[in-house]
DNA sequence: ACCCCTCGAGTTCT
DNA sequence: CTCGAGGGGT
C-alpha cells in the first residue's frame, strides 16, 4: 500500500457518502500501518503522518457518529479514546521544592537542617544529590506490584488520570519485579524526552505539517496528553523515578536505600544519583552537573538534594508547600526571551547566505547575547520567525545561542512572514539554491552566484587567506582586511606582499602612516610579519586558496601526494583542461582522501582565468616549500589521537601540532578507531564516549611521557 | 548498497 | 560544537 496522507478536504465539508468512504479507507490504512509497526516493526510512514491519519479519523467520527464502524481504529484495544481525562486526587500531595540559587543558599540549607534536628554544627548530614530533570512529574500507583494508575501532578493536589497513555511507556514497568515489593506504593518520577528524540519528533512533525514543539518538555507533555494512547505509544518518552508518596512497609531507612530498591524492582533511575556528606561535596556535584549539562542528552534545570535518613526526613516535615528536608539547587537559566529586531544576511567565503538574528540584548546563562544564527532559509520558515517577534533563546551547552521558537502571543499585529532575499545583499547577483541532480532536492544553503565579483566573498576569502592555519599574518586580522579592502589597498592575496612597496609610492596623505591608529612602529611590525611569510609550506598554501571542499586535512592530503607547488598546479590545470576522462583527473581522484567532489571543486577553481592569474601573481611573490614528510618513527606514529578538556601544559593547537609532527593523526571525535584520548580537566562527552568504547584514556602527564619516549 | 568515520563550514562571546 | 555530506571500507 502506498504511504498515505490524510486527505485535505475539511471535515465539515464532507458529504455523508464521502465520510463513509473515507472512514473505510482510513480503517484499512491504519490497520495496515499498525500491522507494519507493531508486528513487523517496519513502519513505512512517519509517526506524525500516522497521527494525522488517526486524528482525521477521529474528527470524521466526531462529526458523523452514526458512521462509526465496528472495526473503527479508535475503538481498537490499546487505543481506547478518552474523551476527557479523569481527575485524580493525590493521597499524598505532590509538593514543589524550595529553591537555592547560590552556594550560600545551600550552606544555609545545611544549617537549617542541623538547627531543626538540634545537631552540632559539625555533625554529618548525608544528602542524596541528583539531577533535576526538566520534564513532567508523574505519580504511578502500584498495588501488589501491579501498575494500576498513573496521574499527572496537576496542581499538586489533583492531577489527571493518564493511565492508558503511561501504560505505553516502555521504561515504566507494568509490574514491579523482585523481593520486598510493598502491597501499595505510589512511585513518583519524571517523564521526559531526550534531545535527539525530540529533534527527530519535531522533524517528523514539520514534514507532516503538524505542530512543532518549542522544547522537549512541551513535547513530552503534549505526547502524554494525547487522547489516543496509540499516539503516545509512538513517542519515545522516558522515565526516571525519584521518590514516592503513599507506601506501605518499605523497610528501608534511607532515601538512597529506596532508590536501590526501585532499581531492583525494575524502575529506571538516573545513573548520576549519589550520596554526599558535606556542603563541599554537594557544591562539587552541582558544578559537575552544570559542566556535564549539555552532554547529558536531556534537559535538567538544576540538582536536588534530599536528607538521606528517612527518620530525619520525618522529623523535618514540611513548610507550607515544600519539604524541609529537600531543596532544588537551580542552574543559571540558559533560556530567555527577547525581541528579534532584525534579520541580517551575511555572505560567507563560499557565497553562502546565512541569516543572523539581531536581538535586543538579553542575558542567557551568564552572558549577554545580541546575535544568534538562524542557520538558513528553511529554518526561518519552519519556525515562522518574523521581524519584531519575541523569541526564546537558548544557549545549548555548546555555548552558541540558538533561537528556539517564537512566542506567538507576543507577535505584533501585521508582522509579515519573512521573505528570504534571492539576490546577494553585497553584490546584487542572483542567489540560488543548487539542486542535486540525482535526488532533485534543493540545497539548504542559498548561495551568491557573484563569485569573483562579489566584494563580500572577496573579503571573506582574504580573511581565510590570512587566518591562523593558512598564512597566519600577525597584524592582519579580520578588521584590517575589511579596512584595507575598502580602501583599495588589498584586493587579492598577492596585494598583501606588494603592500609595502606600493605604500612607499603613495602620496603622503594616502599612505598607511596617515591612517588613524597606525604609527611607525605598527607599520614596521606589519611589514615584518608579511615578509616572514614569503616562504610557506605547500599544505598551508593550498589551504589558504580557500577552494571549496578543501580544508586543512584535504590540503595536506594533496600536498603529501603531489609534493610541490608545480606538481599541484600542473595536475590541477591538466585535469581542468582534460575533463573527467583525462589521466590528470584520475591521478587526482586516486589520491587517498580525494574523491570526485574535491576534484570537481579543484577543476572549477582552475578553469577560471582570474583565479589562474591571481595564483600566478601570488606565486611570483612567495616561495612555496615542498611538502616535508613527518619525522622518524615515534611511539605514536600512525596512531589516532583525540584531545578533550582543558590542557594545562600546552594549548590545543600546540598539542595537535606536536602530535602531528610525531606522525600521529589528530581527529575531533572519538570512535572505535581512536587509539588514545588525552583528557585534560573538565573533559565531557568525549571522555564518556572513550570509556564506552574502551579506548585508552591518558592524562596530560601520561601523554607527555608517552611522546617524550619514556614509559 | 549501505555504514562508519572524518572533514568542512558556519557560528558566539570573552 | 554540531550538522551535513564526502570518502572509503565492507
């Protein structure tokens, strides 16, 4: 059967005959997809498309109750529709927690607990410490070990009955296993979505034209409150247990002891839970969690401490709506809302048009953010971001601010959908999205076709040329390039090396010395820095050209294979002349790490007379040194090394250069092929992954010993 | 024909 | 740091 999509005709426009026919078709299709999904585990449509079918079915049935079929999908077992969620009164209220925002608040908490229990100031108070999951609280009632009811937190006193939906969660046991299961226990915990699952869900929602969720918590809440539990079943909701309400005969005397029991019974626990004995330990845990926050894969908004001894918990009791024996230690919020004042289009080195959000400055996670990338045209359309909108900003752990979505309630009247420009803002050339010939899909990036005539691209290429891993000319950074280009001093790479000579011939008032901020000394330094780069390694030279798809590594591959600038130039020119079937094309294609895409990019570059001219002008000015093979064998020759965390004794680039000089390959991500992971302080996800894969992990000192040849 | 690994490109703020 | 995609191995 063909992948079906709900038909478009509005339900209220359907005739009775049409409705009847469509209900029949929907019953057949949904049954078919159910079979594929449940029995064969091979769905052929996305969950969102499937949901759309079911929702359409429900809508038609609602309008034509007389047409509801005996085999209606909505009446199938496991999919019983719940008209309205029933209300559930919590036997023991689900309270909130007091908050701590600073270390001082935490120390105060310890002091309050000691004072209340009349303990000495130096008495040990054990606390459990655990991440505070940002999801929705849920209460699970187990009678004789069987799950009989699930309810949301609601207002703390009364929640909603979501039992059929919760029953579909794979991580929530229907029956508690093992010893010591009490006759009655109400387990509490958090239902949440992982980031990757959330992204996937949203992509599917978007593809199906359905609602896109603003964040994982909303998506989890939306998924749990589905009227049709078979939709919930298809959402990858997860669960962590962290407490309990009513319970009979637990026969355990600590909070952590109960967690251990939970685990034995088959309830999922957050693996990061631990016991702390001092304020210092607790604060260290908080710091650790904040550092790991981004790498966890799910949202947390702080950590929670609970007095470990249950008899003490009982004595401490409650103040108004929060227990005295627990506290939530919040992180600095990493999310904020602000106004999007404008969308600016930046033109990159390759001509890519990248939209940037200009924001009313707002503090997120401790820094003031005023810019955020909007990635591309589709992203703006998907989130329907408009100028003047109030948007939510998040600093994901990677530190880079992201626009998560729009606060629709605050959209100004008359705000129009954003129209992405189809001409380059810098040069006016057409900006197009290339269409892949094979798949017929348009590239996500729109590019300026101006190429050599586009000043924005020219500037970006020059910035790339002088950047750290290319020519690395001190005193000639992005700012200077911008200015020198605008003043006509440097229009192309070769101009850098004739700058001094030309400057000397200029009229007094046009010379660099007449420019604000340029004294005799800084001019001398700049010219010296330029002279120092008249000799350059072949790989850096190739990289500096900024040819598409040729980054640092590929430039090195080419340099290594071809050896000299002349060989490189000859091979590329011959391939450009000879085309796909020439020997020169094959020679390049055969180089390790080089494929058709890279060769085609080379050909594009070398087919352009202006580029050849610029290249010849440049090579008249600089001496390109032949590629030099790495030094003799060392303990790390041909090993793959990954650096992570903060190194103390040298910077990352230094460490990388050293490793490469000794014949090692340095990569950015840990995989099964990695030989060593060198972990500095505050190492995060890469370290975790290395442990996962059983890759050897070295401290910085061990690493230094290894490379210096000691054992 | 896939899948894994790695590379390239784009990005914010201090 | 992350995404998307190129390259190469199975």
